C-alpha cells in the first residue's frame, strides 16, 4: 500500500506544496488562494483529530525548543497578549512555468526570480505568552506533562539520520504509517537526547536557541485565512503549525530577490526571529478549562455523579477551612461563579467573596491552605499582596507603548476564568501616591463591573473580564467591597491531607463542567422567588436590588453545583438558609 507523499509531522511544508500543486494542476487560479487554503487546513484537521495525530505532535516548551527541528509540526499553548497587526508577503509566484507558494513559511524555498507573476498576500501577527498564573497541573508545557500526550503506537525506535527528513521533499512509507524524526519522537516520549542528536549546525537546518523559562516563553503566531472575530485579546488557544527559527528571513539565498516580511516592528522590541519562535498556524482551537485537564475523567455530567463529587469536594474545602462548613459552602459557590450575562454595566454571575476574621497567625496557616487548594483546583490563579508599597509601585493596567508599538502587560491582564486571592491582612497605614490611587480604582472596577481599563495613552478603553476575586482580611474590606462577606470561624487546624491525583482531576473536571452548565428558573419557581423577596423586603427595608441579584446568582450556582439546569425548591431553600446563617455571623 502506498502511503502519503509527505510527512505531516516532520515535513508539513511538503503537505502544503503537495496540496498546492494538486490544486493548481486541477485548474484553480493561484491568485484566488489569498483567502483560502486550497484544502490544507482540512487535510491537517483530518490528520490531527480523526487519525489521532494530535497526540503525536510535540508541544513547544522552553525545554523542547532546544532540539525540536525547524519546519516541523508543533503546537503551542498560550494567551493572546497582543495583536501586532498584519504583514504582507509574496504568497505565490511563478518560476518559469511552475507555480510555487511561500504560504506558512518565512523564506522562499525556491528562487522567485523576476517573474511578474507574483501574488502579494496578507497574514496576521499575534503575540502569545504563557497564561499568567497558570498552575503546573494545567500547564501542558511543563516538564513531564507535555509528554503524557504521546501514544504507545509511536514508541518504536527508528534509527534515521536527523538531517535526512529535511533533504526529502516527498517521503513515502510502504506501511502507510506516519514517519517521524528520532529527536522529535524522543522528545515526546520524555527521553533525553544524546549529544549527537543535539546537533545545532546549519547542515541540519537547526539553529542555536537561547535559554527560556516557563514564565517567559513568547511565540509569534502567524494566522492565515481566519476571521478576526475568531481570536480575541486574552483568549487561551492552542496553535498547531509550522515552527520556524530563521535568523535571516529577509536574505534570499540566491541573491535574486528578497521576501519582505515587515519585521521592523519586531526589531524595535528586540525580538529577532532567532530568539522568538515563529509558528505559522495551520489549525487553532480555543481552550476551555476542561481542555486543560491532562487526564480528564471520561464521565458524563450526570446529576448523581456530580452530586457525589460535589460532596467529596465540599468536605475537602471544609477541612481546608478548619471544619467551617458554612464558609466551605460559600467558597464552593465562589469557585463556580462566572460572568454569563451582561446587562448594561452589571456583570451577572460574578460572586466575589470576602472571608474576614484573619489575623497574622491564622493567615499564615489558613491563608496558605486556601491558596494551595485554589491552585490545585483551578487552572489559573494568582495571589496579590495588598500593601501600600504594592499599590504604589505595581503596574496593574496594560499600557500601550507607542515607541515600540507594543502593549505592555499589567497584572490584571489575564485569561478568562482566572482567580485572584487578595491578602489584605498585610495592609498597614500609609500614603497612596497617584499610581496607588489609580490601582485601587482599577481593582474596584474589576470587582464591581468585571472590566479592566487598558491605557492607550491618548484614551482609555475598558475591556470585559471574567475573574474570581477572594479577599482575606481582618475585618470587612472597605477598599474592595465584595458580593459576599462572611466571618471565618475555624474550629480545628487538622492537616488538610494530600489528595491523590485521580480525585483532584475529578474535582477539576467537576468545577469545569458545572461552570459551563446552562441554568434557568421555571415559571413556578419564579413566583416562589418573587414572593420570598417581597417577604424579605417587608422584614428588612435595607435590602435592595444588589441583595436580590446576589440571591439569584447564588440560586443559579447552587443548582449547577448539583448538576441541575433548572432551579429547584430544595436548592432555593438551601440558599436562603446559607444567607440566614451568614447574617447571624455578621451580627
């Protein structure tokens, strides 16, 4: 059986050329390919998602980039930190009587000559970074985690010269299996490469790359044939495409013509191609929290199953909080909260939480336990040291730098679903400067409206956010008023224990699935809720719209916490009881 005339993993550009030549030979006009991919994307989607090819594609990491070979297929996971605009390039050209393409690459693979038959196309530049606050368990680029995607089918050793795959334009496998280079294969299998495999000479097409750390590993992604609405700032994506590390992308080896790539903007910020990987995207997909669970349980979100996981997670949270069951229930609802609707300036679904009653001794014990629990359960989490010095010196808002034409990130530029824990117990008396006052306002706006203000110098723009904010304080925070304020009453300090990975993954799956469930209130329950609100207002005239909105949010979160998509009378009664007990504590 004759296999593919190209290797999707080691020589994806061979697939690009093969499909391009096939489309041209069928009579298609190359000039019309500017807004289409002549079937390349469909070919790679079939290979990746229908033929189990995704597990064979190495993930680009600070460690794997040292030996991954240029022009091979890789995937990169990260957050879109900046949009760098578009660039023009010679997408197709005619050499003698043959059409060639430069799509999905930085340099021309064949001499372009001076033929008038050239097509100038356009592609988008997106600057991606590791997701701020991404925890190790959710980071597929961390050592050891990336290798779990390798399949046992590709374990067999193949002794093939590392340079040979780049000398072949067309490769065939008599067994119709996907061939692979030994270095990329070893990288996916978690093996260290021997010194002879670490060849970085130019004969193999390899280049020397700098040292990267997991928190500072940017990637310039080049996007083709995708609507602008598909990718937004701060979205978390997985990009699969052709890796390039070319050091001189503007120099044509034949000396006949240059392939202009508009790198002036990047050179201003000292990001030459030899230091920042370029990924020419073939396929991309937005990642949800459930996609970040490496070993996600293969379970259906049935109510009885969710109820069991909910019970075990709630018990865990209670132990973390010193057997404070009421605080654990509120913390669970807080961890499930998300913005699911915006009505004017109101972000419906948010539920910020303020646990009070901490002092220096209790914060050192329970503060650390809470932080560890959040890190183990949620994919993105950060701790903010709420002090006068931090507020006066920190850069919370992203700022546009017009000298480099780049967006300088701030602490509050983060991915959807991020969690912030703010420790207010360290706040002492002091004077806020102008930056401190501005940072305080930014945090208040984030809590109240779920928006972050981006500073573009000549104007400011508020961008939608969806973050969870937990405040730990001695008394009720007057600086950052939360939706829920509850005094923390621990009764024990027994160790929270180390939970096995399987249980942790079940809890992570539960939180991700429950947050994504739709929820509604039936007509019968609407009448019950309205009557209860009227009765509560008659007893306490201080209750207002914010209180009723909070009750509705809690009702929704209580329902989804049990895997239900419609509010029941039982869950509404649970919400009312939680509120009653909370108010008793406040007294």
